[in-house]
C-alpha cells in the first residue's frame, strides 16, 4: 500500500516538472499528443496480449463516451497544462491544478443539484481566495502573465468537468480499457490541433536536448502507465479516504521539486497561497470520500474503478 501511495505522491507530483522540461524543446500540444497516444496504445496492447483479442473491444456508445471524457481529461486537462507550462512555472501550475476538487464540488452543487455542507462550501471559497492571491500583481513570478495562468485554470475546470461527467457516462466497464481509449483519443486530438496550430514547424529532433526526450519518456512510462497502475490498484485495495491524500500531497511535491531542480521562484505570496489552497483541498476531500471529489490531478486521464462508484 505504501509503495503504491508513495508512487502516486512522487510520480504525479513530479510530472509537472517533467512537462516543464519537455516543453523547452518539444512543442507542447504535439508533445502531449505523442505522450498520450503512445501510453494509450501501449496500455491497450498490453491488455490485448494478457487478456485476449476481445479484451479491448467496446460498443460504439462506450467508445463515444470514452472519447468525450478523453477530450475533457487528456486533451482539455493535461493538454492545456502542457501548453501553459511553456510560460508558467511547474510549481505554480501544480497549485492551480490542485483546485480540481474545489471545481468538482461546485459542479456537484450547481450542475448536479447535490446538497453540499456549509463547511465544505466555505472551504471551497477559502481555496479560491488562495487562487486570487496568486493572481494579484506582484504575487506572480517574473514573466508569468494572467493569460498563462488562465490557461491552467481552464485546464483544471476541464478536468473537473470530465471527473463530474465520468460516472454519468456509459464508459467501458473495465477502467484500464476505458483509460486506454481515453488516452488514445485525447492524444490524437492534441496531435491534430498541434499540427493545425503549426507546431510541426517547431519540431527539430537534432536540436532537441536529451533532457527533453527523457522527460517525454518519463511522462509516457512512469507518469502514465506506472502512475495509473498504482492508482488503479489503490482504488481496489485501500480506503478512498487514504487514497485521497494524493490531492494535497502532489502540489507540495511539485512546488518543492520546481524550487529545488529548476530554481523556480517561491515568493512569500506564493507560499501563503499554497498553504491556503492545499489546506482548503485537504478539508474539502476529507469529509466526503466519493470518487467525484477524488479524481487525480491532470497527470493521466483516469476513469473510476468499479469499487469507487
């Protein structure tokens, strides 16, 4: 259990840093597209070999559902984060993405009509105050624009929408099969958008650093395949209240790694906002452990395991 928890703590916290390194030399949309298409196809191929030819077959309705969730999670969530990290430090991106559970609470309340406790709504409001603190002039690291941060917030909203919609869709029953299709379709969309946006002209393999290639390989193998496998195992063997701790550990790991390895600025306002946001998320996810509030941050497009419904 602790090995799997440690894996998602470190792996999903470190993917923000890996993305930041990758986009230095690899165009963001094409890089994210390659990451998810390769990870998705590898996952589907492994399942087909281990379980038989029909293991990855799904109905047209389930495939369309997986496509929609893949668009919201892999393309909208992860893709926008990757795009933003060309200009937004990994630590700052992780803090903004950490608000996903807060957005999910709002969707459950206003789109789903669920009754949410007053204390939970107050904690959500406090968390968004932390976001506002990050947006204030003088609080942001040098060179970071409101536009770049808005893209990360849009990514968090997209991921929250995918998390909210997931249990309401007719997804493939096997979570690994569903994830494989989501990754593949979401990645394909990112590749198409990247080519349309002209990113192909920015691809120069001969001038791409070894660090960028290693970061991409890390995101494919460690961030997607190993990270999700650990998460899937945890959902089936460990109480959701314990699995939920990733939601406020990941941003802390990302902030520390960005400061340590990339010399990212940690201003007093950033530290204060981190405390407010992480504390708010901790309070929000603890009282209620349903899967809607526990979806992983935008690191791998995951769907719920049956045990989490």
